[in-house]
C-alpha cells in the first residue's frame, strides 16, 4: 500500500502550495497549459478529481461500490459546468474537497492495497494502493497547468525523481515503447527500449517534456515524438 507518511505529507505540502496559488488568482478564464481548458476548467477538475478519489477510498474501505466517475461524459460535463464560476467559489471548492480527500486517503490500510477499483463502471480498474500517488500527481501536474507562476522547477527534488520514475514506467508500458536514454544534469539515467536516442536536461525540464511535452531545457538530435495516451 502506497500510503507512506512521506507520500501523504508530500500531498499535504503540495496541496497547500496549490491552494496558495489558487487564492491569488484573479482570472480563472485565462487559458491553462491544458489544450482547450481555462484555469477554471483545471480547478474544477481538481475538485471533482478529489471527490472521485474519495469515492474510490470508500469503495475500497467500506465496500460502497462507488466508481470514480459515473461516466466519462458526466466527468466532462461537470468540469464544463463548473469552469466559469467566480474565483472565490473555485478556491473554496478546491480547498474543501482537498481536505476531504486527504482525510479519506489516511483510511487506507495494507489490506486494501489490491482492491480493484473502477474509474467508470466497467472501465479501467485501479488498485487501491495507487490512490495516494494518483492524487499527488494530479495536484502537482495541474498546479503547473494553471500557468500561474508554479512550474516543475518548483517541485522538491526527491519528488521530481518519483515523478520521473513514474513517467519512465509509463513509457516502458507503451506498445511499442520508444527507444530512449534519458539523462539529467543531476546524474540520473533511465533506458527505455533500446535506448537509441539520448534526451537530456535538468530534472524539471525532462519532466516537463515527459509529462506535458514542454521542450525548453531539453536537448536531443532529434527530439523524439512521445506516444499518445501513455
């Protein structure tokens, strides 16, 4: 079960940083780094994601039978419906739902770890042990997506490595996996496939490329195209 105190503590710290940024926003209609989404879409998604993960905790711990979302269509409609709300309402929604999911995640125990949970009914089963990391990843990545002064360079170094490891694992699961050697200026190295093409940069820049396709600070000759939907 991935409910290590350091992971949950990291979630608390990163959530507090997200909330501080949200409180300072004055324009939720501004575009985010997520194509087609405003900042309001990102904030609403974060709130509904918190509710969805809390529902999955209840499914694992209480056998409630809940799924993360009722359907993919409902998820998208809820995000669209909430995106245009005033910033004060958005900030309160993010804060309240984050507090609720943080408390729910602390209810998970090792015996719940292999419980298979559903994103939507009958689709994409998620082991309960992944839930704390899933929420942490959402909070950090979408904080960056707000494009409001927080970037991957602001993420704690140990957490950057955790995210980079996860991105590499995702690449290795692709069929076919790209042939990459990934090197950071901090001394990390990962091989994917045959490792034919070398991509290099500092940790934050490499994560920005792997997670969001950002190319600043990343070098390769040529920079390869990353698989979709990894």
